[in-house]
C-alpha cells in the first residue's frame, strides 16, 4: 500500500472568516471573508493591505488573541484547534506595540518568555539572541532605560526565544532608523536561510519588494492578489509616467479611470497606469486637453507601491 504524504505548508489557511458582532443596532462587521492562503514552508512571504484590510485580524487569530468565526488554520499540518499547545509553540509574533515591564531587564524578559513556552534552561539561547540584536551591553539594564529602537529589537527577541517554525513580523521597522532596519533584516534573512518561515507586514513597500519571494494583498477582508513578487509586477503591467510642466497655477488634474495620481507638486506630476487599459497617447491627450504645458516627460517600469495602489483602488 502506497502512503500519500501530506503537503506541509509554513502556514495554511482555509475558508477563514471573522465576523464581529454589531453593537447598539449596528450591522455585524466582516473582517475576513472566507480567506484561503498557503505559505510555502521556509519562504519569506509578504502580507500587504491598506488600513482595515484584515491584516491585524488575521495576525491576531494566528497569535490566539482573536477567536475566528469559522475556518481552518494550520502550521505544518498542526491544526490550531486540535493541537493547541504545539501550534502556539510553532509560531512567534512580533507585534507593533512595545509593552514591557519597566522593572525587568532584557535578559529577564526573554528568560521569562522562554519559560512560558517550556524551553529548558539548558536550551535557552538568550545571550546569543541579545548579541545578534545588538542588545548585549544592555542585557542587565532596566527596560525603562532602553530607547524605542532597543525595545522594538527586544520584541523580536521575545518572538524568537522558543525557536518557532513560523515568525510573523508586524511592521517591525516602523519608526526605526535605516542602520537598525538593515541589521534587523540581515538577522531575518539569516533565520530564513536556516528554514524559518517568515511572514512580513509592512508599509515600506520597497522592503517587501526586496525581501519577499511571494506577496499576498488583502483588501476589505478578501485576498485580491497572491503571486511571486516578480510575477505580480509583470502581471499588472504597470507603467509610471513622470512629467515636468510649466503651468504655475495648475488646477486639479482629472485622469482617465484607473490611472492613479502619485504626486503633483512643484510643477512635477507622477502618474501610474496599466498599459493594458490605458494607452500612453490617451493619457497625454487627456492632460493636454486640460491645458497642461509639458516641458519634459519620462516613463519607467512601476514598482510594488504602484501595484499596491492600483489593486487596492480598484477593489
């Protein structure tokens, strides 16, 4: 008899739905609508979406902070509802909020966190984590003395202290300087190279474009795109047009439907558009008809930020 081996995903979500009850006569709010998502084991995956798209609800469900209405969630075939303890040990979440006991030290904070997950004293790698996060010199300092950037690094340490198979980074570099951001990403890339599945949510789209092999975009609780990063850029077939004009007092610009205004200031105009739906000549004719006096014009391939704007604006 031939045994069929089940496919193992770093994260698998099936028909996930979350409906918040309405209060004071208000209608129920559907935060997630029958979401299906598969994240390859060992991949670096991007999860993007505007505010209110459902990203935080999904992350909170995975972290066990919000109870789903229906659906199935698995990490490597470990079911969140059936193997509760094993599921929790398999995931580490880096939240946006920095909330620590001000009278604990970074070492004590990580030590307590490791204990909560049942990590044996002999297997705890707290000094190694603190060193990699650049917090070695502050390991015995009170938390209240740490800077905002240090506290954010410590959040990452708390998520990694039990060596989870899946790490979720929720806006980990928000408000962090460039040098620290680069250090954190190098650490995450090293972890990923060793087999850890990483899911990143970020508003820095250039980060997602540079780091993530595949990207999913949520909008209004629904999955509107899920592709390899390169395929997503090619699929949408976007172009970006940059114009310098001579009009000193230009009124509001009206664009063809599905063309997106990225910038209009200091006599410079930047527009993204889908070449399958709008021709360059059509766009230029529209601008000239409104009295735009063009001095210089250039076009370039669009980036992930343009793709994100187009997809979320059209849904």
